C-alpha cells in the first residue's frame, strides 16, 4: 500500500472478492513488485535458460537459449535450413549438401591449410565428382578459364583440327593442323623433328621414299627397340654406314666388306690388310694366320721340305724320278771354222748332286774338190778329253762336194764344279767344220 509518502507494508490474507479469488503469496520479510499481465519479462528477476526451458512445454534440444546474432550451437539438428552462408570451426555432418544457387557460383567452398586428402565426409576421403552437364555448352564444347573464377566454353572444332593457344596467349582455339603438328588418334604423315622428354626421335623420309619405324610382330609377344645411350647412327640393311668397334655375332654377309680393319681368320676373315698384287695366292703360315704367295707366270705350285708353298717355273728335282734328264745349258747358235780351235764352245758347270752329266753336240763337215778333209770333235771336262768323234770326207774330182754330220754324246759322273768344252783338232786340214748345237744335261 502506498500512503503517498511512504511504502506501507502489510500482510495480506486471502479474501473473497466477488466471485473470484485473489491469492497473494506470503511476502513476509520480502520486498517486491506485483507484476501485471501487461508487464514484460524484465519485470521479473533474472531468468536462466534452464529456468526458461522448465516453463516451456514444446521445446526441442537442450542447453542455452539462442538468439539471432552470432549464436553458438552445439551439435544442432538444423533440419531443412536455408541461408546465404554458413561458417563453422567444427565438423559439419550432412547426408547431402544441395545448392540451389545460380549457375557459375561455387555451391561449396572449403578453405583449408591442409591437403585436400585430409578433408573427409562421413569418415571417408572426399571425392570430387563432375556434374553431368554444364549449362549453356553445346556438344563437344570445352570449358576454360577466361579469368579467375570465370569459366567460358570453347565450341567444338572441325574434324581433324588441333587445339592450340591463340596468338595473344589468352584463350584456346581450334585450328587446322599445320606442318609438324601431331594428331595421335589419326593416321598422319608427321614432318619435322619431334622432341619427347629430353631426347629426340628423328624419323625422316627422303624426297623419293618413305621412312617407316614399325614392328613386324604378328604375335602377342612384346618386342623392345633399345637405342644406345650414345650419339651415333642407327645402321640400316641397305645403307652405307660405317661400323666402329662393333661385334657381329654369326652374321650373314652378302656383298663386299670394305675398309682397313683386319678380320681374324678365326672370325671368318683373312687376318691381312692386303692380298698383294693380282692373282696372289693365300695360305696359312701358322694356325689362324694367313699370308700370300705372289703370282709367277707359267709356274707350278710346289712346297719345300717344311711344306711352305711357292710358285716356281721348275719342278723340284728331288721330286723327279731317277733317270730324269734336266737341261742345264743349251747353245743353238753354233759356230764354225777351218783351223784347229780349242774351247770352241764352253759351259761352266756348278757343283751338283746329279748322278751323271751328259753333253750333246751337233757336228758336221763340209768339203769340196778332190782330197781328204777330216776333223776331231773332242768333249772335255775340265781340260780332260772324255769323248772324241771324227768326221772325214774324201773327193776324187775338183767338182766333188761333201757334207756329213752327226751327234757326239758323252755322259759321266761330275759333281764338282768344272768347265765343259768342245775342242776342234785337225785330221786333214781341208773343208769347214761346224758345231750346230751344244747342250748339257744333268741326270737324276
């Protein structure tokens, strides 16, 4: 009660007012204000969220009351919520995030200082999937960025075109394949040099032919063409390349091998750098070593006592049978005279191993008129007469003429060097003597 000047405290008891009951609590010892229904909650003492929750009958969730500006929610179940943005420092769990915002705006932006692989949805690594379509793009269009966060579409190009950057380097464009451009999915003749990684493969054709690098493999077996890690030339079957320090295993060579490299006999070569002149003969001088024999006209191939071959115009006498006559000397020019003549013809015989030495002399006598003509023909070895043959002719008239001849021969042992001579001595000095031939033989 208020007397206008002082607060009056009194204790009220239940009273009956008309048909209604006014129940006033026991306010003994307590100051307070009676609130009216028109008063706001601020007329009451401070109320906690829990006290507020206790007097609400259709609440959901628990915890503190939440207001619109910057609330803190603890594991809320938002339901079908809408909004312009959502920022959280904790986990966000959702079966599906659906964005109905305009095309071209990112529906979900995740800003993280950790790798994307650490971003998980439902405990599983996040998987980025593409949309089944991009609005506004025709068939074959390719998306590209015209600026940061700005995407455009490049219309499909004409068949056989290649994708290239425009001259300004700001956007891709389709253009006709030029010389040197490669279309991997098409059959194409590629010109120019192509660089792969740090190596260069050059496949060039000539103006009159085509160079092909292909596999003749018709089976399912994989084959590998290994290029050496050096600078060099790959040899071709029909080329004229030069091999240096190469080992050929069981090669089949059809044609001519040129160069100065010596191919050993053991590897199918001769071991020689040259064969010598024309018609040179090759033979092995020792195991796996070859040498040559120079050509000799009208010669026979013979070997010596150790089997070394040679070409000689004569057969070795050691290989001839006993009794074989070897012509050592021949003088068919002849000589003549009308007086006694010592050493009319001579031959210097060398030391030898012949069983006998035989001398053969063609002799004759020419006489005219009457009288007697006679001459002795002597075969001498070292000044010793070994054989004497006489020729005589006799005429009765001045008009007579005679010519007689014969062959004088002698054979005997003579291994020591000596001079063989033919001496002429007179019987009757008349007429002319002749020696038409003088030959010396060695008999094996």
